[in-house]
């Protein structure tokens, strides 16, 4: 895919953010309605998109690629975890913000933004690989990630299997099981799943637009740590992934592009949800997520062009 095609695909996606911004600014939708749309995304359209993406013929190459993805991710996550700890220590943040910042640097929005971007840039096979990244991301997020937030809030660390077993995880497991067993959904069911899944991109962009529409820039301007967090998350973290995948492993495949681009995504939206849930600094989390989402409109195209 050439530079022009990459930019056209990304512009097409990010134009979909504009209606969300307008709807929020005009008070046509409020926070409760945005949460409702998010619930539909997480529980219905997102799992359907993943299942549809995994409706491809089984091959050893793709199966081995999935195992390779997990191997790569373990290495990259370990490096970024150590790097995030160093950044937090250098900034000398208070405990609540330190845990949240580490969480934001490690975990990206590989779902709402990541899957639609991969689909637009590289097609259905890329969504398959991106779903594997998302599953690994969720496994770590709902274990190590939650513990980081709990520590930042001064709460007792614990792991909840119920919270971990999300609709997105079930979508990946169902889709992967169908892929492994070479089972194709009946046409009427497959087309229904595909049609529902295709709503993920526009709906997710509207939700993001709504979040951006609620930003009060004056509140963000004075917090230098938010800018540092956004720069590190959107530039340094994907650069680390690029160095590891391209130079340490010499990989320039589609799979490699998906892995690197996954780390170029903005901070995960659930950073705010977890911070609220465990009474940590939710305001700091919201600022970080929104600012990194805003800046990713520039940085994602840059990395997409670099990897063309």
C-alpha cells in the first residue's frame, strides 16, 4: 500500500470522528448516551467484527503467525514495562498518577481504534492478527494492568475472572475456534455477523469524537505530564516496538506491521474506567487518554507511512 492510499484510508476513518465532536458540542448526545453506544460496541459489534475477520481458511502459516505474535508481544511488553517504570521514576509523580501513567504507556487502544485502523490499512487478514494482539493485550490488562491501577489507588490487589471474560475475549475465542476447526458460518449467519461487525468503525469513531468534543483545553494546557505521557506513548513506545521487530528480528511482514502499529495506538480508554472503579486519579487518566487520542490523529499516519 502506497503513502497516498495509507493517508486516504486514515483520513476516511478520522473524518468519522467529526460527527461525534459536533453531536457532543451541540449537546445532542450526552455522556450516558455515549456510554450506551460504547456498550453496544464492546458487547455486540466488536466481537462480531473479530469473528468475521477470523472467517478465513485455516493455514499453518496463519496459525504459526498467531504463535509468533504472542512471542513478539511478550518481549515487547517486557521492554516497555521496564521503560515505563523508568519514565515514572524520572517524572517523580505521586503514587496515584504514577500507576496510571505506567498503565497508559503499556496498554493502548488496540480495540476501538486499533481494529478499525488495521482493517482500513491492511484488510481482513490484518484484523485477524490484530485480534490476537487485542487478546494478549486484554489478558495482560485485566491482570497486571488492573494491579497497577489498584496499587496506584492504594487498594488491595486482586484479580477478577468475571471482569476478564469480556465479550471481546469471547469473540476472539469463538472466532479462533472456528478458524482452527475450518468451520464457515452459514451464509445467512455469516452475512449478519459481518454486517453488524461493519458498524464498529463508524460507531467507535463517533464515541471517540464525543470524548474529544468534551475536552476543555484550558484544563489540559497546564499539565506538562500529560504532554510527556502522550509523546512517550505515541512516539517512543511504537519506536521501541519498531526497533525490536524490524531490527532485532528483521521482520517486515504484514504481521510485523500489525504488531508495531498496535503499539502506536493512543492510551487505552479503560484507563479511565479502571481509575474510577478503584478510586484512583480518574481526572489525570481522562486527560491522558483524551490528549493521546487527539495527538494520534497525527502520529498514526506517520508510523503507517514509515511501515508502508
